[in-house]
C-alpha cells in the first residue's frame, strides 16, 4: 500500500545521508545507531536460534523523525558485534499505514511471533488523541526472524474497552502458566495512564482481561511501552509515562521511565503494588526500554538513548549530520532489596584494551585522559565530596547527599540532573564519542546522557580527599 516512490527514492536519500554521516565524529563507536535517519524504541528483542535479534523504531530517510516508522533490524551472536539487516517491518497494510509502532517478540513452536501496534491516521479534522487515530494490535509470524510469513490484526482499534482515548499501544507478550498475556499502554479519556491486560491460549483469540493498574492524575496522561516480568518472585511492571509531575529530584525530562514492584493476582488481573514507582534512569536520554530473557536466563534491557520532545530545552546536533539517537548499551537487570539494579553486560569486557590500574590518590590519576573508555572507581573510604570533570565540560559531583550530572555547552541545552544519594561506594563510567552511561553503586542508580564535545575533548580530572582504586580501559570500536 505504501507509495512505490518511497522505496525507489530511499537508496538515493540514504546515500546522501551516509556522506554526511561518514564525516561525523559524534557517530558512536560501540553503540547501536540508525544506519541513517532516526531511531527510537527498541522492539521485539529476542534470542532465537543462537542469534540475538534487536529490532527498533526506524525512519531511515528523516533524521528529525518526521515520516513513518518502520522496524529496523540488527543481529548479533554476542550482543557486542552487530550486523545491520534489511528493514523488517514497514507500514504497508491498511491496518498500519501510518507507522509500524512498537511491540515485542516471543518464540513458540520454532517460530517467532511478533506483536506490534499498527498506527493509522484518518483524514479529516481530528486531534488524533480522541478522534482520528486507529491503533490496531497486530500479530506477525516469522520462521527465521528476517522475513514475515503472515500478518494480521488480532485486536482491532474498535475493540478496546470503553473509556479510553485513541492512544492504546505497544503490546508486550509473555507466557505465564498455560496462558499467554499481552499488556498494552493506554491513555484514558480523563487523561490518566493505564495498563490493559489481555489473555490467550493460542495467540489468535485474545480476550480482554482487566486493567492491570491505572494512574492518578499526577502520574501522567499516557503510559507507553509497558513491560512485565518476574525477578526474585516479584512482579515488575516497567513503563514509560508521559506527563508525570516533576518532584524535587525526579521526572524532569519531558517523559520518564519508571518501574512498579508488586504481586499480580492473575485471576482478577490486577497488580497489588509494593511501594511507590521509581524512576529507572536519571540522565537526560533514556526512554521506552524493553527487556527480554536470553538463553543464559538473563533479564536484559536495552533502552532508547533518547527521548521525544526535548526541544527547546535540549537537542541533538547530529540531525544536521544525517542521523539522530541510539540505543543504550545492554544491561542485565537484578532485583536487590526492592530496587531494580542495572549491570553493564559482561560481554562488553571484550572491548577493553590498554588497561591501567592505580590508587585514587596517586599521581597517575592526573595523567588519565580519554574519549572512548570504561572507567571504574571503587572507594576504600566513603567520600563526603567527589568531583570529576570529563570530556569537554561534563561534571559528576557527589556532595551533601546528592549526586549531580552537569553539562556545559557540549550538552546542547542539557544542564543538570540530580538524585538524592546517601553514600557513594563506586562508579562505573562508559564513555562513547557522544554518550555517557554512569553506573553508581553497582548499578543501583544510572545516568544515561548524550553529549556533543568537540573532537579530542579528553580531560579526566578527579578531585576530593579520596581513597580507593581506579581502573581504566580504552574501548575498541
Ligand atoms: C515511544 C513511542 C511508542 C510508539 C512509538 C512510535 O517512544 O511513542 O509509544 O509505539 O514510540 O514510534
């Protein structure tokens, strides 16, 4: 159904974008990025036949994100080295004409089953919130993960329960006992977020089960990209609310990512909350993460290292260079004392080279510099004051029970984000040409952020009365 011209013109458009991209220093060395154009949410993450498949929201022709979403596709044997594959899904049917939106994958009987949202925008005078938008839930089947054999609507937009706006999307499917379940993110007619639960035995007939959980007025108007999984006998709901009211420390980005711990009553289909929901990442660039279990039994998360609608506060200058956004490095999730902890995937140790090891108070620390590296600090004495400058003008600060990330000009509008932190035990920093991922206290708190320093901005300066060890590795491309 899609305009034939689109496919005819795309190679030429991509060729031009690639010429700009080739010269761009800010192109990341070891993160997943769009080959050209725009990337957002990770989709359909799955480990199938010993291959990791990472799909993602993709508009190859438009770095600014205008245009329709496809599913881009990358594969890997080790989650470190990736191959760019052909576009997997495109808006080509009457039920997904204006965008193949986010969704998930699950293996069953040697096949891959994909569930995604087909976005259709009707012509006419509409606000596309309460009228004019059709968001169908679609099932696609593939025997190999590269091509689609079959594709059809399983929940048409007309069949969602009453009381909701046109925004119901992002199916995540999983198995529990003899049943399959599907969660969808939703916006009610009163502009409150909710998660809907559907149930099936065969992937074909889906019965609406319940509202798993719904938000209060201050908890956002729309909840996107739900993910539901178990860790240490707890049910964990991870989702991306839009419109959360900022508190002193949290929810200062345009949109946020939170998780809610609880216990699900599968008979009635509700989540009994344990505690409040918590922000998963504290940097400027983290949204719409998705998790999956790999063949080693690990719960692995990729996030979109970006957020929509950050302008005018902050922006990404790579648009002018033919591309925008990336995925975070993969992280293994663990639950430690009711907190979701993110641990950089151990496979990334294979990128390490030119190891340096020193004491924090030695002269050698003053000789450290780098652009693309992993740096770990373990304190022997817990510091009251820690201050680090890195890259061009970025600072990491711990004092008076706060941990702060600050950017200067290289943040392109990103200024400061902070959290309350009682004590600082250790820090692990992963720096790529234009990104930073900072893991604090064994991944209990994480700051993910983009930054756009001038080439060869490589300072590393650590201050404070500090006792501990530093390890440093350059990271291979
Ligand atoms: C989250 C999101 C999803 C939607 C997709 C469209 O970033 O808005 O809710 O499916 O992006 O690209």
